[in-house]
C-alpha cells in the first residue's frame, strides 16, 4: 500500500505542482501588500518641498530637516525641484507641486502669475500671530499667502532664482497643525519649517 | 476461512484518523493565522524580516494545505464516510462463485482495495462481476460463497461447506 500511495502522490503532484508555485507567489504578494498597507507612513510624518530652482545638496538638506523635526515624528522628507526657466516648470508645478508638496518655494515672478486660491493656504491672522509675527508676508487682495524666504538659510542646500522667493503652504498638506484639513495641533512640521526659513 | 470486516472497530479507527488530521490541520491553520497577525501588528518600521518570516511560514502552510487536500483528505474522508454510512446503506447478501483475485492493491474512490471477480447466478443464467475487498481473500477458484457487500466491497464472506 505504501508503494501505491507513493505512486499516487507522485501522479497527483504531476498536475498539482503549478499550485505550489502559484500559492507561494500569491501569498508573498498579498503579504507585501498587507505589510505595506499597515505600515504606511502617515502623511503628517512626511514633508515634501517644491523648489523653484535646483537642489544642490539633497542629502544634507534631508538630514538637517529630519534631525530638526525628529521630536515631532517626521519620518521622511522629499523635494521636487524644477527650474522656472524650463518649459516643463509649470507642468511639474501643477502636477507634482499642487498635489504632493507641503511647501512650495516660489519666486515673485512666478507667484504673481498663479491663482493662489486654487492651491495655497490663506494665512489667517491667528496663524500669522502664532508663527509668523514680524515676518514679511506675501499679500494679494488683502489675503496673506506666503512667507518670505531667507535665502541665507538655504544657500548650502539649493540654488534659487535671483529674486525674492516666498514659501507658500499647500492647503492640502496634513502638516498645517490646527489650520489644516485634519486640524491636529501637533502635526505642524510645515508651519515650523516655514518659520525656520522665513524672514 | 470465512472473512469478515470488523466494521465497528474500523469505523472507530477511521473516525479517529479523520478527526486527528482535521484537528491537526485546523490547529496549524490557527497558529499560522495568529503568527501572521502578530508578525504584521508587532513589526516596526523596518518590517522586512517579519515579512520574510510571514511569507515563508504561510507559503509552507499553503504547500501543506495543497498536499493535505489533494492526497490525505480524500483518502481519510472516503474511508470515514464508508464506515459511517454502513449502518443505513444497502448491503445485499448473495451467493456467488469465486473466480479470481488480482494480487496488487488498487486505489478506487479513495479506498485501497483488492479487485476480484465473482460469478452471480440468476436462475439458469449467470453473470460475472468485478467487486472489491479490503484484504486478500484466501479462497480457491470455484469456491461457492455467500457474500455481503456494501458499495461493491465485500464486508462478509462465508464459504459453503
């Protein structure tokens, strides 16, 4: 009977072997998906910067920002850079900048041509008083939108156009403390970074 | 010389084997699921090692499950159902002449059986049929037997003196 059983197992294996391979692949992919989904870094722990210029030392910039906000649970930092002189600049700004960036560094010549109400957070007086009291603020039609960038603080990380630049907060960002959509006071990394680099 | 299958004893053995394998499978399934849930929930940001462990454990279990359902389960389930349905099933008792028996064991409908041919008498005519038996029978060609069968398997055979 044992011989017959061995023979039967062999003959069954002859047409079931693909299932062994398929099950391994399907299970591995499913677990990768489950682990990825359950360990996804929340948006308030990531910060993305849109730079209208060129990031020259990304590693240093990333390291400095992550160290600066380590206590506030910042886990990842990323940049999107695009040169305003390039033809693709506005495409990158509208596709990547508006959708992914928390903070957009925009030169005056660019910011004046944009419909800021479409993507930018208008800064209420309480926010300005809490974070940016005494800072130079970009106004349009009496609505405050951006904080002037102190280029001396970011010179070692990036090259920017030779004109005044402003840091505009994306209204979709989840790093806007109590002023964002989710309104959690502690999730304010974007506000703090703007405060650090503002003037 | 007479042959008889100890139905009650075989039923107990078949039931015990069926329950043992089913419980073992359920236990392993539960442990794998608990293990996977723990590996997912307890892993930190660097979860690669946990992911690999979970993938290996679950893949090995899936191979065991495929092997179990394509090889083991059919066998133990057929044997268990055979004995379980014995009391309520049809068990014709007939007189036959023993013709021959094949020496090698066969796997038929989930049961390991020997094949034998017997001659049934119906008035002045007769008909030869293939039936099965769990064990090798010690009869000779031409022996007249009274047999009781269940699902074409001999469970009782008596030789006429």
